[in-house]
C-alpha cells in the first residue's frame, strides 16, 4: 500500500459545503434519476462548477467487438439506452459520475480547479458505496495539454474546441463482501481524456491499451440541425 496515495484519498478536502441560501440555482436534478443523497442533489443544483452535460448532446454509442453501448440524453440527463445507463448522472463536465441505481450509490463528490473552465488543472474526488459492502474512493487529477478546433481535429460538423487532458485516476477500495474482509486496495490508472467544450462532456480517451473501439456522437449543431459523427476511439482519431 502506498501511504502517499492513501493520504491523498482519505485527506482530500476540495470544496466547502455549499450554502444553498447564498447561491443561485444553476440547474434542476433530473426527475428521472433517483437521488442518492440530499446533499449531492443540492450540490448538483447550486454549484456553478458542476457543469451538466450540454442539452445539445442527443446520444453516444460505443462499439467494441460487435457489442454496442447506447446512451441517450435529454437536456443533459440520461433518457434511455443500454441497461443500467440511466442510473448514472454525469457532472463536472463529464469527469464525475453520480451513481444512484441498485447496487451502487455515490455519497460524496468534490471538485477543485485552477482558474476558469476549461482549467489548466483540476481534481475530482468521489466516494461510492456498493450494496455488496465495498467502499470505493476515486481521485482523478488532470492537467491540460492542448486545445484545438474540433472541426479540424475530429469532424467539420462538430463546433467548439476539443481539450486534451493528461489524467491520473487513483482508486482505494475496502469493505466486507459476503462476510469476507477486503483490506485497502489501491490502484492507479493513467490516461488521456478528450473533452468537447461544445457538448460539455468527455467524448474520448486513451488508456494505453489497444482496443478496436468505435465511437458515434449524435448532437444538435449551432443551427439546431441534428448531426452524427463517427470515429475510431481510444484516441486513434485525435492528436
């Protein structure tokens, strides 16, 4: 076990408790999503940085070895698609997922960034409790590497810019599962994330593992026209 990692995960305090009475409501919690924690609902609705997915995004499809995962959106919230998808609400520009379905619930999300978004660096921390008894803590730290026009880097139909982040995700899990004690288990996962500021979500990533992943995005362009773009995922189509 790495003591520095444990200290970072257990001791991280990123944002203070929100005072809803002094903040303006930014967005509504989607009625279709269960509320895993009242404080998280308040945080999502009032935190200006919570960054819900753009209403322009209609769907994403990821296909791996013939198996497709469809995610449909309405006003930035899950609206259908593959099984289990509607149990996750993305926040903080797609870098944090709030789980509220059977089997897993998010109880804490904290976010810190340097400067205006898209920030030069940021951290997002979450705590998830599984019905199995496992407690999972996740810390993702990202640094901005480059920004480029989406029309040139990916597809002429996609407005805005794509921002390339170098990210490191650290997880710490522990708990009792089926009567068996699981000691603290720490893992670190490096990777690259590609974020679209037009769609306000991560649209691709690079894990360092060669995977024949195909991506498809369906969205509304600046004139309100429905557009679809397809590309090879895992960073193969992006610089």
